[in-house]
C-alpha cells in the first residue's frame, strides 16, 4: 500500500476536526438556523482546508477519490446536524435538506458507499423526491452490509406512504398500528431482514405488496378471509416462538 502523502495526511487531520465539530453542533446547538450558521462556519474553516489539501494532492497526480468522497460525506453529515434542529422556517428547512442532498450526491460522484447512498435516500425522501429516494435506497438494500437492513425498512415506509398503506396486513386490519401488524413488522425487521434470503423475500413483497393490498383491501369479504385464515394464524405462531 502506497504511503499517504503529506497533503492527504493534512486533509485527514482536518476532516477529523470536522467530525468533532459535528458532535459539538449536535450537543450544544438546538435550533436549525443556529446549527446552519455553525455548519457554514465549519465549511469555511476546517472543511475548506481539507478540500484545499485534497485538491493539491489531486494536482500532484494522486488518486483522491476516497478522500474526496469523505470530504463531501462530512459536509453531508454537517447539514444533517442542521436538519435535525428545530426547523423554524419551511423555506430554510428545505434549503438545509437541499444542501444535505447535494453533499451526498457529490460524495457518491467521487465514490459510492452504502452509507452515502442511504443518507442520500433519506435526503431525497424528505425533499419529496420519492422515486429518487427509492432508487438510492434499493441500491443500498442490494449491498451485503448491515445498513442494507435499514434501507429495506425505509423502502417499506416509503412504499407504504406512497400507496396509502401498501402492506397487505395493514389493508386487512385497517390500521398500520394494529398489534398484529406490529408483530408482523417486528418479524420482518428482526428475522427476515437479517438474512440474504429474508431480504430477497422482503424486496419481492415490496414490489407486489402494493398491488395485492389494493385488491385485497378493496373487497371486505376477501380482506376478512385473508386476515382470519392466513394472517391471524401466522401471528399466533410468531407469538409462541
């Protein structure tokens, strides 16, 4: 492995300081407007110094793709810290989310990682770009990483919101929060999403679930039969385990 140049060592040091600033902003600053100001301060300081060092290394012919990806990933995390603050102005909130998305787009342009893809999916969803969010999250869901489980969950939430309740169980019970539906979701999250086969089954369900739920939920006698003959026995068995 080639030694890291002095410029990239400087960049890594500055990026470590940016990471510390993320924690400080989250711990000490409450409101989004104040957090955004803190983010801009860091972007104009340590983050900018890291960017300058990376650009110098690139000008010297070094491969800086991973450092460039981390540079923008850190910027995305900073904007996420701002987005987590209390949004006091809708326009300001969307502006922060747009910066959040742009940073992770730049990170992925340099080098795709599941973490950056996941965060980009969340940013798109909050910006009401649901198709883009699903595309970003599905790529993450196909990766053999721990975060693929979280991506599957978010895909399910987006699909559910998109279809007005796409889960077949929700259509049959009439409530996303019915105790039986909660049991089924727990089985999905704690069992199915923890194995490659289970994740594949869940992904298949998300593709056909909205269509089936629309048909089942639209016929009261059919939804009652599915609930009584299929879902309730499954739930009883799960609860005995």
